[in-house]
C-alpha cells in the first residue's frame, strides 16, 4: 500500500500501489477538476515529497503544464498515478 497526504485538506489516505489518484482526490479532498484528461490545467498541484514515487509526466502533461507556466515540481493531479511509498501534495 502507498500513502498519500494532501496538506490543504489535512487528509492522508492509503492507495493500492499502481493506482491512479483521481478517484481518491475526488472522494477525499476539495481539489477542483475539469477535463480530467490533462488538458485544462485546473488541477495543477505541487509535489512536496515523494515525486520519485509517482508516474513520469506524459508529453500531454508537460505541454499543459508549460502552457500554464507551472514550475518543474508541479503536476496535474488528474494524471497522477502512484507507484508505491509516500507522497505529499499541495494544491
Ligand atoms: S482536470 Fe483538466 S488537466 Fe486535470
């Protein structure tokens, strides 16, 4: 099991290794989502810890983040998939 903490909502939850985080974010946090496909950029978030435990950015994610002027440590929450371990996120 992996563990995800979302600091804004002061919530930590367990996730099976290899799962996408979007359903958990929608159920357990107040994060906002739009397209849920990595296109609109509304779900930009910052990885505070455990970036190495997440999937690599896809080309689409890189392009959307670039169009939003995001920082290198930022990700699109709707595309995050955890490999294992712990991750801490701020949005
Ligand atoms: S919800 Fe649109 S990019 Fe994540």
